[in-house]
């Protein structure tokens, strides 16, 4: 079991570019969550998705950020027109349907220059 | 002006000692709590969880205590080892919601 796979591990973008972060959940997990972590802070919830559905996006910034979890393929967190304040570690977690217990991936560290 | 950085609470212990890490949670409606360990450059790793209908749960070398009256959670690590050095986060979840709310974290350093 490969666990939750995130790629890339590190991503550098210039201001104004787009960032795409990918997350493949654990085998058998149908729920995906995205969290953001600033240096020396706890993780902050962004969005919760099931296949083809956004269930809770209460933590997502209203503009420039979007997430999807298609029927086939990984979940994608997309940040358009990145700004320096978007620099952070972005973690994905997955869980089985109807059960608690997240498993987190190793994260994508986004640096906006 | 001068910028003030955020500093994590820190705990420094000697190898072999017991460690106690504390956490105050925010929502009296939370019914599920988790402790995570995060090593540098890695994602959070599950340590132990507890539901609100319990006040104590034990794992291997770890014990979580829950005091709902004062909304306090603690993690006890027995015979702390250098490999336990990491940042520890508590997280709470409210019934009916799937999102976790994380605390600020405590940096544990184990001295050999």
C-alpha cells in the first residue's frame, strides 16, 4: 500500500503563474481533504471532496483556488495567478468512506518567487 | 516595523524521561480528537485518537487524556526516545463535520 501520494514534492512558481498540486489517495479511500500549512503553524483545512463532488470548501479562498477529484485520476488543487502569500506546504489526506482516520501525504511545498 | 515571528511552544526532555504535551481545544461540540506527529519535511503521522465519550486511551508508549470540562487534551509519551523528536499537533473534529481543526503544535526535543 503506497499511502497517500502527492506530487510534486517541491514546486516553484513565479508570481502570476498557475500551480497544480496532485494527490492520489490510498487505495480504497474515496474521501480526499486538502490542508495548508504555513511555517511554524498548524494545518488549516481548505476543502473536502469525494469522487466528482465538493462536499465542504469552507476553507478555500474565494478567488484563484479550486479543487477537483474526478472519477478517474488524482485530486487536483489548482491555484491561479499565484502570489507570494500562497507559499506554503499543502497537504492532502484521504480516508475510507464512513470511517474516521485520515492518512496524510508528505505534502507539496510551494514557493512563489 | 519589526516583524514578530511565530514560535512554537517547545519541550525539551532527556532520553528515557516521560513527556507530557498539552493542548487546549476550542469547540465544546467537538467529539473526536487526534494527536499527530510531524517530522521536518514530512506530513502529519497519526499517533492516537480518542472520542469524547472516553477520558483516557492508551497505545504503545503513548496515552491520551481528555478533560472535557476544561477542554483540555494531553499526550503522554513514556520513555521518550530521540526518534520522538518532532512537532506534535492535536486536532479536533466536530460531529457532522469532516474537517479537522489543528492546534498550534509543540516542538519536542529529546536529548540523548
